[in-house]
């Protein structure tokens, strides 16, 4: 393979390890599954609160747009 066509993880054994372990793309495999049930429940509750807040903001903005149209 030509040198200019190599990806960062193909730079040899040591550079490949550095890329995969330190500088490589982030992975989130089992991010939730590896924690306690309490932490998982708290995470789910927090996620639902964030989704609810987003829904409320969209609804508020929609109501503001409709109010401006009615003026």
C-alpha cells in the first residue's frame, strides 16, 4: 500500500496501538450496560427529562410563532 493511502491506524504496530488506544475514534459499546441498575435508571430518568425539556421548548417556540402570525 502506498504511504499516502495509509490511514492513521496503519502506521505500524506501535502507531497502530497508539491510534486504537489513545487517539482513535470514541466507542460507547456497553456504556449503559456496564453500570449498576440505579445508575442506569438515573441515566434514563435524566434522558427523559432532557427530551421533555426539548419538547416543551419546541412547543413554546411554535406557540410564539403562531402568536406572531395572529398579530
